[in-house]
C-alpha cells in the first residue's frame, strides 16, 4: 500500500509539472496560456468509482458516463455537478475494459471496449447502443502479430464519431510517444485497422471528442489537452492548434459542451469545465 501511494504521489507530481514545450517544438502546437479557464464543477458519486468516458446527452447540461474495466455494463446520466439522474443497462455487452464514449446524430451511443494495456487482447469491441438494442463493431490491428505485442503501441482509450465513421487514437506506451490515428465505419462488422497518421504527443491520450460544429477536435491526456483544427471536413493531424496544460491528476474523459468549451473528468470522480474566454470566441 505504501509503495502504491508513493507511486501515485510521483505520478501526480509528474502531471502537475508537465508542460507543452515538447509538443510546441516537435508538433507545431501553440501554447495556450490565458485563453482558457479551468474550474471544478462537481464530483460524481462512488457508484462511478473509476470514470473512463463521457459524452454529451441530448438534454442540455447532462452527460452520459461509464465505469472502467470490471464495472457494471451501464450508462450513467449525470449533471455538471456530478449527480446521477438516470441509468441505462447496456444489454448483450461485457465491460472488459470500457475506455471512452461517443455519440452520433441519430441517437446511437458508442462504447469503446478496447482498452489493451497488456497488449494481448483479441476481442476489441465497440458497442453501438440505442433504445435497448446493442450491436457489435469488432476489430484488430493489422500490424499486430504477437500477443502480447513486442511494442506497446496497440492500446486505445480515445475515440469520437464524425460523418459515419469512428476515429480512434492510440495510447503509446513507448519512448517514441507517437499517437496513431485510425478510422472505422460506424456499422456492425469485423474490421482490420491500419494507422492512417501519427503525431508526437508526449503525454498518453486517454479520451477524445469533436466540437458540435465539426471545426475542431480535442485529445485529452495526463496533464494536457491537444486541440486540432478540422480542415475541409477531414480528420487528421495536419492542423495542430493549441496545447492546454491542465494538471488535475489522472484525467480520463472529455467532451465538448459547445463549440468552444469542454467538460472533463478524472479518476478521483471530479468534473471540470474548460472555458474559452469570451474575447476569443468567434
């Protein structure tokens, strides 16, 4: 127990002291200094003891969230203060390692059961859920031929939906710090994934979302948020925009509140609002 607490203390210190220097120099981000304010808005109850994903609900100021590996196969609707207002059971599913949530414009919620810290899973799944009906999107990585993998690059904790496709972002555990971008159709089936692009991000990516207007997307990491501009409707890494230092312990989930502001959560069940200052709004 002492060693675990000591490790977590070191981890928290590492996050608190991280910066955007490497991403500015190597990947072309601009350092966001005073453009955003970060405030705690609430805390979720203990039934959501290891939050790992969040997506905006259809009701204003409400969000769907999930527990990480081993949790119940349930979606929890919470307000910005963290209070639970509704629970939905996701039938025909397992929570092996639920890591992120996404939603489309037809009322479907996508649950990413694709966490792969040990690099040995052959059952990577995205559940597509609506009105009590669950469909399965399964996949594997085309370039992974060992289980566990020889390189720790076949882990994913982040994705979002856009225009009929799901965009996945890898969590690189190696010293190269190369986040891979994958995409997959949003229809049930079994797919083979090959990386489409990569970019240097020093902190591992844990969640992702795209703005309602489709003009930018955000990747959350331990200690930072990376904002990318969407150019001509194409999701890629060609337009890195802002690197926002956030700290706040182990951040696990992010979602857009509107076209400029975000909400995020950490493993300590806290919710935070990330608000872009009015003078910079378009």
